[in-house]
C-alpha cells in the first residue's frame, strides 16, 4: 500500500484552499467559529471529529452550498461566492457564483446519482451540459474514469443494479468528469456496508497517489493515517488541532483529540 509520502513533489505548492476566519451559524446555533485553514495544491486534508463538529458544513461552505456570515474562502486563488470591493464583500449572482465553483467537485455520503440515467449518462451529464464538451469526448473520458475506479463494463447499468460501493465509485468518477482541481468528500463511506468500504477507499488512495487535491470528511482513521498530508480535528465548530497524521493521530496535544482518537480506536477494536 503506497502512503502519501510517495506523491510527486513537483506539484505547484500554491494553496488550493485558503479559509480565513470563517463564521457560519444556522439561526442562533454557531456551527463554524473562526475557522482558518490552508490546503496546498496536490495535498490531502482529512477532517475528523465527532458528529456536529462542523466538518460537513465546512466543506459545503468551500463548495458554496452554504454561505458564510463572515470570513473568506478561496479556491485556486479565487474568492468563492463573493467579489471584494474596497474591503467589502458583495454576494455574486447564481450564475457568477457557479463559475467560482468550476474548479471544485463534491462526492456526497448518499451518492446522489440520477436513478433514471445509466452509469455512463450520470458521468457525462455535467461535462456535456455544463462544460459543453462533445458527447464523444465526454464518453471517452467517462470510460477512462470507470476503468480507473474499477467499473469497466458497467457503462449501461443503472444505479439500482449496483452495490453501494459501486454507486459511490460511480459518484467519484462523475465528480472527476469535470476535471476538478479540488475534490471534496463528505463521509464517502459512512452509508456503506463494512465490506464495501475498502473498494471506495482504494479508489480514493489512487487519487491521492496521483496528486489530486482533496478535502475529506471521514471517520476512517486508518485511511487518514495512510493518505492524509494534514489531519484536522474539529469539535464544537472549531479547529482544535491540525498537523501531520503521525502527530495528530498518534501523539495529539489536546485532551479532546486524545479522547476522540481513543474512543474511535475502542469502537474499531469492538
């Protein structure tokens, strides 16, 4: 199994994601409280922490599926969802905001495949209708991606004919079809039966080895240890600590992190 240290070192090192002092609340509930984080190009960042820590909300904000009340998020040097003028932020119109998401794709917990479309149609939908690629080009690339995630021969299958692990691998191929600079994952294995988890994680490991920039919300601690360049532990809407996996997952400096890792390890053994 190849670890994150084997990734190419020639990758552009400008930050792919830069989050500055972000606050987000739903009503009176503060979900994100002064979050700042940088993820360099070609790196993998794993967000871990208990339910309700704000991890999923954070990546939804990166993809502008949620709007922040305060702070700034940049993807590939571009401010997401807003333009800045004289130090003030102005919300973009939907079409302009969509353009700021062009470098980002997201893989959700529950696949979100179109049930009435075949696997090939699911993957080619966005390249053809959003990116305006020719059908021939989109389908050729879709077949390459299906081979990459181990699903050659499933082009004409429909989602209901696939296992959960296969659906999630199709969802990964669909996300890659728009050639994103940044790939976001929201608990990609938590809806899967345990025996199907590994095939999805292996597809993600392959992306990491190829230098795909990823931010992954996960409860798979072994995966984070194996693949992440940076592990971020969140609790109560804050980043408690972050750093290399061998530090955060093996010798964390905060009591809250230690307690969380111990609980996850006990659950794993049990």
